[in-house]
C-alpha cells in the first residue's frame, strides 16, 4: 500500500460536537474542530471546503453555490450532522461529484417527546403559570384561575406522517387525542390501524377541522410556507399549532398576526423562519411558548448523531456506499 493511500482524510467539523464524538473522529481522521462553537461565516466555510476531503456541517451552515463553487477537488463527501439537508445546495453538490449523507432516525423519539410536551403545555398554559409564580403575583388557587383546555378527546392533525409524525401519534393516542394526518402519501394500513389514524388527502380540509395541528414534515421547496396565510386562516379560533420541524414551513408573520388578533388560541414553536431571529411581536404574546430549537437536544441523541456521521465517513472512505446517503454524486 502506498504512503498516500494510508493518509487520513481531512475532516472539517463546523460546530462543537460532544466530546466522545470529537475524540473518536480525531482517532480515525485528520480532524479539524471548532473548539469555541462559534458558527462559521460564509468566508470561513469557503476556507473549510478549500482544504476538506470531508465536510461535517450542521443546520446552521449554509452550504450554497457560493461555498461549493470554491471547494477543492478532493471534497467528495458532505456528512451532515442532522436529519434535514435543506441547508445544502444538493444540485450543486451532485454536479461537483459530492456525496451527501445525514443522520436520520436517531432524533425521532427526542423530537416526538418535545412535540408532545408542547401539545400538552400550550393548551394548559404551563409557561404562563410558571411566569406567574416567578413574578410573585400569584394570590392562591381560584376556581377560575389559569383555566386552559383539556386535550383528552381533542382532534390532533399531524402534517407529515414520517418517523417523527408517527412517534408523535403514538404518544398523542395514549393521551386520548384523536389522530388525523395529512401526508404526501398515505401510510401503511397497519400503521393507520395501530394509531387509529384518519387520513386527509386535503390539507385544507384537515386544518379546518382540527383542535391542534402538529407540523412534522421536512422543509423542502415544496413545503416552504406550506402553512401560508390562506391555510392558517382555515384553522378554527380555538385551535393551537405546534411546530418542531422547520420554521420555514409556516408563514411566521401571518401566524404572528393571527395570534395577536385572537384568530388562533395559541402556539408552541421550537423553530423559526429566520433563526436565530424571532419576530419580536411573538416575544410579547402570552399564548405562545417559544423554545430555542431544542427538540432534538439530548446528550444521547447528539452522540447517536455523531456516531452516524462517523460511520458514514468511514464507510465512504473505505470505498463503500454510506448507509445514510441522501445524494449520490454524479459520475
């Protein structure tokens, strides 16, 4: 074996990852880490792709034409740390012969847990109650104090019935919610039977009839502003919306206006359209729970994600097809 074939690939990691993951990556590859976890600028991303054989970006990194057009010829793999790949220009990657992988499946249960937490917390006004306690203004129990809404028996409409949508449905069914869903394709009849789920081919018709809407579809060109102003107006005034998917799926300005005007009862949002910026008007609303994109933020989940990244890189470097390939390079 020649000396060059023994050379470890240069792997550039754009954000700080769990210590166990970084340690293993340092053992296996010529790894360049981001120790202080400051998001890379576009200029820094360009410098990264100029030296990398493998780039390990996250959702915070916009790997667009401007970055990829300056990549060195040896960059043949983008092993993204995360499930979504909407931050990567897949067309340009394909044209440049770059394979793209992600880390599906490992975040399903964590994200579904957070979704279910919001489905319970928003109608029951949990964060409002917590703020009241901290303010020192609570004057004791009252028959009409902090009244929320029961979720048992309510209709939950799930937009996107993939892994996470189904995991949310299983949790919600246990809490007595009636499960409804809209998906690009109808799911297997066995899954429908297990979840006692009702399929709606028309998203519009489902939105108009639900008490709670949970968004669990990925962000793609086809789902950008899937819940636009027109569709949001179809929802009933007493209904709630929960989004743990991607902020771009919802027209955030239209949603904010409806919440301010009382056209929706409330919202639980873990993602935002212009992250990390949030519509300042949302910050002033009591009927909204705002979380800092933490739906998948468990130590176990992040280590599992890192393990998938490492397996994808190792498999690719060894000349095999990575298990989590979302884009095959053009030959």
